[in-house]
C-alpha cells in the first residue's frame, strides 16, 4: 500500500475532530501555520443582516452609476493618519 493510499484510508475513518487536529498538525509543519489556516478557514455562515444587505446594495448601485470607491490609503492620507 502506498503512502497516499494509507493516508486516504486514515482520512476516511477520521471523525471531524480528528480531521481538524490533523489539519492543524499539517499547518504547523508547513512553516506558515497562520497563512495556511487562513487559506483553509471555514466560510462565514452567519446570517447577513438587513443593514449589511443595504450596504452591499448601496455599493453596487454606486458602482453601476460609475462612482468609484475611495482607496483606504487616500482616506488615511486625508485625515493625516499613518
């Protein structure tokens, strides 16, 4: 049996908690665990609020009217924040 086959067999028998621990071990061994964990973070599944939906709609409407977003760096510069 190859290493890949053994690994696949082990994965298929893992509980979700065991899989989480295995992923964390792999992340720590990769040299950049923070980047790895961010790349593999679960999707945000919180319900969107009415306020968030309105904000997204407002941005989309601005975009359709040709209004461009102001880069964050410009906002910082305008208020002399570094």
